[in-house]
């Protein structure tokens, strides 16, 4: 029997299935059972087996190259090929799922006609990547965010803040956004139309090329003589395009700033005040709902990739050496569909396991991360997401941010494929450390020791009078630099002053020669009852537009020539959806 001849259960013949998907719980359960039976069919697995083997073969090659310390270029090429094979496998798996009739154009037309949302400034021609929400869209979004606030902020007793959107440049310089928050862009040499280069390469070569660097992408573009997909014209050389909206704060134009690309940095810079508010105790969590801005090169896919969007983010601060969670037992038996990095490398499908088992096996790094992953799933299901089209995908090593210990994305299956709705990452202590180094303000917490201990102390005490007379306006910078020295640096300073009588202090591109009269270095012992720690951060980050799109798309069906939204848009207890009776 061919794949096309695979029979549906009698209760759900193909023709009936198309019309009745999502009509009621009975049909959804039949559909799910049919899917599970079909995907376990030996004939289906026979089709997928070569693709799985191909992914595993390439995954093994990537591991081998990394283990042997192969050149970075070779590793990136192997990773790009691995992503390509993964995409082919995923597309084939999706093609073998039941044929759900879905017309995205009709859904979007319906939502726009009912003014759930529409393109901003439409009477002036509109701007790509910007949308306005109408009365029904606002009600839907407001209910969704209110449910989020009740589910997380109130139930978990989080500290909610509302921080400024305008962000000074030094803040985003310290966080790394100024230097690294960029995509490569090319332009049509005649029309000036802009394209994101990695997306252009995907379209031409059907490859996922996020791992390529600037030079590799340029080489691919030249090798395959790539042209503008709209006009056929030549393209410019690739340039790095920072995705933040730059602006000037104040009339003088001297203070450079940006519209924030995420809400998280406002929480990090207020960590000290939040810790004081929480009486100096760890762990605690802060939350924020607000708009963020990203100047996308070529926004597509409706509300999924836009230039202005609402985020709901949580920053959970905890002891880096103790990441257990007191409420983890409440979610330990929660079953989740986890697509681990290892399974992705080996071409294996996602597996359904309990979050307790995943943490015990170290598949998920720690209890706190696991707790929030389970809570994210509970929230998404409560807000209307189909649990049978929800999975958590782990970032592979080449995707992982340099500061992250572990990261999982909650992905929902839509007509666009699997799209990320929520990211949940262990950001370690990166952000607080960066802001501490940039400002000299210690963003740290105190942890009580089980028993007092004696420690060696080495302090550098500046003589401000002599420093002021000698270095004038630079005296404050020198004093701050001395205060920011680490224990090892203070010891090196003391040894240099004791031996040579002077020390060269480097501040930026300047060097200041300080002598023993200017700085007094003391060594002594003291008993301490607490130790200073820089907390780790577990960050669940929600995109309201992605959840909005998923909620409507998963509940949309084509029936007897009419587009309808089923279940969603029904105002009920514990649901984020709105009534729709017009």
C-alpha cells in the first residue's frame, strides 16, 4: 500500500477530516491517535529512515571536526550542511502528517476585515513590518497579557517593573547589542531594495546559513551569481546592519540612545534596587511587559517578524551554585515533547518525557529552568495553543549564545512551520557582570555562609589629596579604577610599589604612573559571615505577536466555503481569547 493510500479510521475519513478538524475534543483526539498510528507505520519510517541516517552522519562529522580541533571554516560548513539535512527531514515529516486544509490568505483577510489588525498607516500605502490592532485585536491581546500577568507575576509573586524604552548607548554597549546585534544585508544596486543576506541564500540554495560569517556569505553570493529576487539586478557587497533604532536623547544631540531591542536590560540595571526591595534575599524574579523594537531588514510572515512588538519577559535571579526550585515537585510529572540537541544531531524525532526525568538525566540543565519550561507549557495550553502542536527545541552548540548554559524554545506548529513563541534560557551571570564592569557598581548579592571563615584581604587605599594635586581632572577616574581592581590586581600593585616604587595604571588608552605616596596597599585577615555572589539568571521571554498568530492560526478552519475561527475568540474562564459574535 502506498503512502497516498494509507487509510484513515472509519470515524474520520479524509473528506470528513478536512471539514471537521478542531470541531470538538472527540475529533481532535481521533486526529491525534491517527497521527501517532500513522507516524509509527513501518512504511512511513521506511521513507524517513534514509533522511534520519543522513542527519546522523552529518552530526557525527560535526562532532568529529570539533573534537579534532578542525579549522573554524570547516566546522561552520559542516554545521550549515547539518542544518540543511535537518530541514529536509523536518519538511518530510510535516508532509506526512494529515492533510489539514488551511488557507492562510483567507485567515488574514478575515482578521483584517474584522479589524483584528491591519497594516499601519494603510491609507498612506503602509509600512512593511508595522501593524495596528483594532478593537477585537486589542481585546485579544489585552486578555492574553492579563492572563500572563495572573499566571506568572501574581501566582509566582514576581516583582513587576515598567522601564524606559529609550536606552542610552552605554547600557546596550555593555550588554553587547551595539557590537553584535546585527544582520548582514545586501541592496539591489538599481532600486535600493534591501534583503537580509542569509534569507536570500536560503531562497537561492535551500540552505540554512545562519552559521556563516560575512566573508563566507559574500563568497557564496559571488559564486552563484546571486541577483535581486524582485528585479534580477546586481546586489551590493554585504554590510553589517545593526537592528536597533538609533536616536538622540535631548536637544543637544550629545546623548546617543536606542529604542530598546528587549525589555530585559531595564531589569538588569535595576537589579540592586530590586534586591533591596526583596530584603536582599535570593532567589527572586522580576517581570516586565512592554514594547521592543528591531529594525528588521525585510520583515515577512505577518505578525511573526515585525519592527515593533510587545514582549513579556521574566528574569529569575538565583544562586549560581544552587539552581533547585522549591515548587519543582508540583510540575515534575508534567509530560513535554522535547527535541534535544542530541536528537537533532542524530536525526531522531522529538521525544515525550516528563520534565522531572529530563532534569534528572541532565537533558535540561537544572530544576529552575525545568520548572519554568513546564510553566510555559501550562500557560500556552491555557491560552489556547494546541498541546499536540507544541514542542520544546534545545539550542544546539553552534546556536547557543556565548553567555548561555542551556536554552530551549517553545515552538508551535503553524502554516509557517515550527515558529518560536517563547524562549527559555539560563543566561548565567553574564548581564550583571557586564554592567558591573561598565559602571563599577557591584550588582551582586550576599549569601550567608554555613560557618564563618577567615579570608586574606588585600586593599588599595588611594590618597585622594596627592592624586588630586598630581592628576587634576583625571584623579576621579584613577580613584575609580583603583577601587575596581580585583584581588590579584591589588596584590600585583602592592608588589610593584614595594619593588619598583611605582606602578603604571592603564585606563582606556591612557597610562598613569602612581607611586607609594599615592596608594597605600594593606594586607590583613578578617572573619566573614557572608560571601558575595553574582546571581545567575533564568529568562523566559514571551513574544505576544507569535502567541497571537499561533492562537488564531491553530484554531482556523475552512468549512463549507466559509472561513471561521473555532473555539478561540470565545470568552471563557481561564482563557485568553475574546468573544466574537459579529
